[in-house]
C-alpha cells in the first residue's frame, strides 16, 4: 500500500513477509478471518502492512491446522506464531514513553513483579497508616473501606494509575495510527469495527470457531474471552457507579449486596474468574505448534493477574464484615493499581491495536 | 501397539480422501476397519492435503454452489477434457453420485465455503473446503477415530497377498518393523506412482529427474505395481500424467498448489534455446493450465521461461517466488542464462507481430499476433514496458493416469474379466478408468469420494455375508 510509510523490515517482519507471499499465492484460508482477504488486497508487503495484518490476526489458529505448508513442511508456514511475535514487536515500538517499550521483552517478569510488589506495598502502606487495632478488626457500616484507605488516597492512587494507563495507551495508539498512515474514519467503518470487537467475529473461524486446542473447531476461546472482557467491563461499570453514588448522591460504600455497584462487580468478577481460568486452561492444553513460546510468560502473567484481581474482589465482598477485610482491601487495591501501571506495557495493549487494525480493515473494505 | 493377530473385516491402504471415505463408510456399516497410511501423522492425507474443492452435480443452488450443474453438462465437460478416453457407464454413475458427495463429507465434519477469490469460474461447479484439503483430511481422520477405526501411520503396505483373486493379508512395514495385517477384504486407495522417479524414468528417461512432484512424496505406486503384477487388469496410459506449469524454483516434491504459475497467457514462453513453442494465448487459463506441464516436459532440460513486462504483473495471481526483473530484455536473458541477442530478437519479432486490440485479462480478447509462428491468439500485448519480468517454469506433476481397472461396485477386475472376490479400489489408483487423459478441476476428489463410499459399502456388505 503506497500510503504506508516505508519502514525497514525487522527479522520477524521479514519472516512474516516470506510467509504472506506463500499465503497470497495459495489463499485456501480466505474463509477463516479478516487477515486473508486483507492480504489478498496486496501484492507487496511493507513493514507497516505486515504490522497491520499481524494485529488483525486474532490467533484462532485455523490457518495453522489447515495449512499444507505448516511445519514440518519445508516452507514452515506458521502465521499465528509469526504474527504474535510481530505484534509484540509492534507493541514495543509504539509504546509511550518510548524507552519503556523495552519492558515488553520481559513481560512475564515485569507483570509478575508488579503483581507481587504492588499488593505488598499496599499492605505495608495500610499497616503504616493504621494501628493494627483498626486494620485487623471488623469495620462495618458506612465508609468502612475508607477507614482502611482514606477516600482521597484511594482516588489519587487508583485514578492516577488509571489515568496514566489511558494516557500511555492513547499515545501508543496515536503512534501506531500515524505509523500505518491512516486517515480519519467515517461512521460506517467505526460501527463495523465496534461490531467486530464486541462480537469477536474473527474468532468465529468462518462460523465454526477456532482451533483452540488442536484441529477441532470450538467456540471456547471466543466465549471465554467474552466472559473475561464482559466481566472486566462490568467491574469497571461497578467502580464508576460506586464513584457516582459517592460523589453525586453522597451514598458511601459498602453498598448492599443487591445494590447496583455490588451486583455489577459480583457478576463481573464471576465472569473474569471464568474467563481467565478457562483461557489459562486453554493455554496449558493447546497444541504448542502455532504458539510463540517467548510471549507465553507475559500472557500467563497477565491472565493470572486478572484472575487475582477478580478473586480478591470477590473475596473482599465475601469477608467484608470480618476483621480480614482490611488486609483483603489492601491486597485488592494493590493488585488493581499495579494492573493499571503495567497495563500499557503488557498483553492488555492488544485490545488497542486490534481495534485499530479492525478499523483500518473496515476502511480498506470500503476503499 | 496395534493387534496384528486380529483378522480385520476391512484393510484400507492409503490415507487420503478416497481411503477415508471408504474406511468411514465401512465402519458406519458395522465393519472393523484398519487404515494403513504410509505418511507420518503430520503429512497424512496423500494428495488430498493439497486439494481445495470437489465438483458436484446439483439441480438448484446450494449453500456454497451457485445456479445448477446438470448431468449432461457435467458429462460434456468430462468428454471434452478426456477427448472420449473415459468409460461412460462409470463416468455417469460417478457424476450422478457426486450430488451426494458434499453431504457425505459434511457429515464427516468437513466445512464448505463459497469459491475463493480468483476462482469465480468454479463457483457454479465446485464446492470449496474451508481451509482447503488439509482441513478436510483433519475432519475425516477425527471422524474415523470417533468410529473406532484403527489408524496406522508410518505404515507402508509392501505387498497384498492375493490367491485366486482373493486377498488374504498384507505385508507391511509398520514404523520400519515388518508386520502382517490379516483381513477379509482390501480397499486399495494408495494413489498413483508419480512420486516414484525410477518408475517415471522407464518412460521419460533422464527427463524424469527434472519433474517436480506437486503432491505427496508417498505416492510411490507400490500397491499399484503389486496388484498389476498379480493379474489385475490395468487401465490408463502409463506414460501419461497430469502436469501444470510450476515455478522452476519449487521443491522437487510436495510444493502443492501455490507453486503453479498463472502468468503464461500474459507472457511469451521460450525454452532454453530461446524459441517459443506453443500458443500462450490459445484459450482462457482454466482450460489450458493443465497442458502446459506436458509442453514444458517436452522442452530441453524440461525448462521454460515466461517473459513479460510491468503491465502484466497484476493480471495473474501473485507468485511465491518473485519474478526476475531487469531493465532490458538483454539483461533479463543474461540473468536467466539465455542468449541475450536471441531473446531480444524473439521479443522484437513478437512485438512486431502484435495487432491493435482491446486487452481484456479475464476473457478471450482480440489482441492477437499476425504472421507469427506459433501465434499468440489472445492477450498479445507488446512487451515494451520495463522493468521486464521472467518466471522460470518446470513441469509440476499432479498424478499419473495408470491404474487398476474397476467395475461400478469398485471391485478391481481380474485379467480373466471377472471382478475380484474381495479387492476394491478408490481414488487416484483407479481414476484412470474415468479420466483417460486431461482433467476437470475438482473431479479427482469427486471420484475419490464416490468410489470410496461404494468400496466401503461393498466391502462391509461382503464381510457381513
């Protein structure tokens, strides 16, 4: 594509180019997802094109298991693993601030460290703030949580880390959009991309699902990801509702179990637990062929962190009337704040770039 | 370890679509079935692994097939490509049965899709497998496993022990160990002999060393040769094969479909002596691609070179290996190891012979040469827009036509004219009964599915009685 600025190919990009040139002469996989029709629009694969195609790939693995050129064939075509590697390279290139892109190379270690250090620091902070009599005794009634962590501090830490995550990922998105040379989208492509994101249409494998584990077609990955994503959004809605209750209506937490924020958080937490547990199980079970082993650490760590956030959130709900609430609140908050801080340098950014790739694809289909 | 003391109802030799159609049908009818597949699990499926569709009769549009495709039209298509070298009874039976083939495969877990981009000419006649032939093969093996069929990979059948037209057991090499499989019936679905270079050399001499084998390297023809040596009638011309114009840089076997080049109609093609040898624009490519393999096989060193310029690049599907490029015809010739002066003259003569016309890539246009031998009847544009491009070509062999003779119940025919008591055949090993020469896209998979099902049904019926 001429509109793409010319960037030299990295090794991963050259490998992706070699494989795309084989795929473009074969085209058997056209029915699986958006990648292959997008590929067929091209003859030459500039680095930016390959980054785009890699981000368009949802990792359903259908093309690997049906590939006549997959290893051990001499051509060694393995699009899911090759594109996953290329995607990770792009995450690092477009990270903001630029220097922190290097964190992607050690994603498993970084996410794990943050997941351990953040709750430990939060616990230490809580302990430093209070005498043990407050921290370890049951706190009930209005404002119970804020007797452990003051409201202003909670807002500064959680709001600040979340704001930073949004800023960093937004900057990354802007860099990516510029690097792939895109113009402002109209409403139709935006609607199509939103539909694709919300339905995960490209994990449908042309209507029959993904090769989650082996060459069988199942909807496991699609539904588990939906459970996790939906759960995450419900939890986010729970927090937002809680903030509105507090600031607009002056209704302070803890809220009743049947109240809107608690219900949103409860079902969101359940969804996240089911989704992350299932996705971890798929990762353990899946055929290692179409997987990029170097990226597994970061993916496991992020799934585990999300699982811990959901688990501590639900536990907090379960034991909030007891003396363990203080410790659990500190743990949960620590994990959430750590998650926000590490989010722009983790697997979580895939959502941003995947969304932009789907948007660009929707534009190209109309061009 | 498999139980080699057991007597199986049905032994299926081979592991492609024809073998699996037979095995699944026999198992569904209650027979105990064992499959001996020569390839390891990663390379299983014979040539089916490289296929992408099958040709199916249909009276009305289906989920994936447009309009209708009736028996007479199907038969006419077959008659045209085979030049009459077919068996009308078997052919019409196959054509009629093909209407049920997609449904059978769907029941085996195969997913169909509308025709791929660049294959619109087949959207009415051919049902495409989602993901191609390997996805089909995966689905069928999964179905076979569910039915309890014993599948042996890395297992070459060396010999079928035949006494008075009756097969009793097979001598095999199971992961390198000599073993025997005892059985009440045998279905031979082990393909042609195209990957057996020694055998090809008998007819083609040293030229055989330059043939690329497009599909599985396991098509050694061991079972075919063994059956023909034991009084089973042969069918088809042993010297003939289906071949296309492949990229000369493709691997010598297993390069699959992506190695074929569609650039011929938009190029001029010369051999190593820098001579054109055939009308590149004789007809639309879907009707001509299958003759070019043979044409190239008859050239010196089995090599040819498609020469075009920058205008032609987007008229054909992209190639895996990029074309060689040069600023002048002379430089291009040097890069190809051809005589530059001669190639310049051939191109100049061709350019001088082109007549004005309106170029239309997809259909027979009016761009033809005048006074050139051989002519180029369509798409004859001047080659004068640098950079100039060249694709080196070699013959890519798909399958051989030699096979065992069968009747309409898929039983192989003995030299005394009687059908064998318990030996059946399906797939490429018997396709020569219907395809004496030429090819119809997707018809190999049709023959495999139809005869596989008949063979499986008949073998199961035989052992039940």
